[in-house]
C-alpha cells in the first residue's frame, strides 16, 4: 500500500449561495499488512462520513430506491 495522503472532502450548503468546505486528512498510523491498513483507513472514513451525516442530515441523499415496489 502506498503511503500517500487520503483526503475526506465534503461540501455542505449553509445558505442560498454559501457553502462550507471541509477537508480531513486520513492517516494510516498502524503497522501491519495491507488488509489491516485498509481496514483502519475504512474505519476512519466511515467515522468521518457518519459524523458528517449526523451534522447535516438534511443534505444526505441515498441513491438506492428504497420505495421501489
């Protein structure tokens, strides 16, 4: 696995013509094989995603059609 920075970027609408851009670097600070590093990165990504959706629930959109019959 390459040791390159991984970024989590969100753009949230705060007003009619205003947006808040947030950039977080996700560091893989564990030692181990590629699977353990990938798992650690995925966990950090999911945590940031969960935090973002909790802070801005009205801006979350799921592309899966739950209401399809």
